[in-house]
C-alpha cells in the first residue's frame, strides 16, 4: 500500500508539472506582452513574467480555472509596481545627487576636513582604551544604555565618562596640532 501511495503521489506531481508546463506554454507570451506594454523593455518584461509564473506556481494549482486571469492581472500589477519603483528610485537618486552637489566642497576645504579627521583619529589612538571606546561607540549612534552594556559599566557612569573622554580628546587633538 505504501508503494501505491508513493506511485500515486509521483503521478500527481507529474500531472501538476505537466499542467504547469502547459499553462506556461499557453500564457507566457501574453504575460510578457502585458508586462512589455507597461514597461516598454522586453528584458524587464521577461523578468516580470518569470516572477509572476514563479509566484503562481508557488501559490496555486496550474489546473485552476482562474489561472490565466490571475497571471494577466499579476503581470499588470507587477509591471506597474516596477514602474513606480523605478520612478521612486529616480527621484531618490536625483535628490541624492543634488544633496551631494550641495555638499561638494572645494579641494582646499576637503583637504582641511581630511586633516582634521586624521588628527582626531591619531588623538583617539593616544587615549586610554575605555575613554576612546566611549567616544567611538557614542559617535557610532549607540545609546547610553548600549554603550554601558558594551563597556560593562553602569548607565549612570556614561555621562561622566563621555564628558571626561571629550575633554581628553580635545587636549590630545590640541597637543598633536603643530603650533
């Protein structure tokens, strides 16, 4: 009986695969066509079609009556989503380019900033490990609680440790600056 169930299961799987293959063959061109009308890019349209068929195969039976309609609707929605995503990405990239353009410094200013950063790194290297770590962790965006946990100290000590570390850093940067 176990062999019979296994054989029946394999036959059912083969039948499902055959049904999906038939559905794919019958509808692939139309799904790509729908996507291409929206995207005007044959390669992108083929990508959408593949995603749509994969999603359908994962979620539905290929022999379902609604299969062609589902595929067509999914192709339209997926294509429109890609179009919207591309527009959002373009806007984001354009805004970022403008922002970067505004931040672009003249070479002299960039050189000065690089020199300041180098001096701060050198000063951090001359500091004791704990105060340097407090500054680095806090500058890295960690909260007082997270810094305290990372260093194994009480949260109530972080404010004091941070102020002392900042004072030490100022002295070290000044000490390392040629007069």
